[in-house]
C-alpha cells in the first residue's frame, strides 16, 4: 500500500525546507453525511518529522485541521542525501511512516 504521506525536503546552506502533504479524512465529528448521520471523528493526533533520530517538528492536532493537510516548515541543519522520517498517529490508532532523502 502506498504511503499517505508525500514529502519533499531541500537543503540550502544550513537550512532545510520541508513540505508535506498527507492524505487523511480529518473528520471533526461535527459533520453529517448525506443521510443526516454524524460522521465519527477521525483525525491525526500527532505528526512527527525526525532528522538524525531527533524530532525537528511535532504537531499535536485535533479535529479542527482540514482534510488532506499540508505542512511547510524549515529547520537548521540537514544535509543533502540524509534521511528525514515523517510519521503520524490518528485517534483510531492508525499510523503511517515514510522516509525521504533531503535534496
């Protein structure tokens, strides 16, 4: 199964810029379906980006984040060819992880 995470990391000098797109329904639990039934909450709770085994970005999310979230940030460090690991855990216990090479 393909990963739900698409990530791109580019190093420029001592700064690495990261962009990630995550496919997830991010249902808040406040929306009804076509039949009028409440769609149960289903959202990412923790999103983590790790470089060299250390977290460089951690987000604690709730139901207020939109579907298929996009994340962009930068951190000091990171070298071309090194790995950046991205993972998430949702409120139903599902997880996904991917690793990208810094370009």
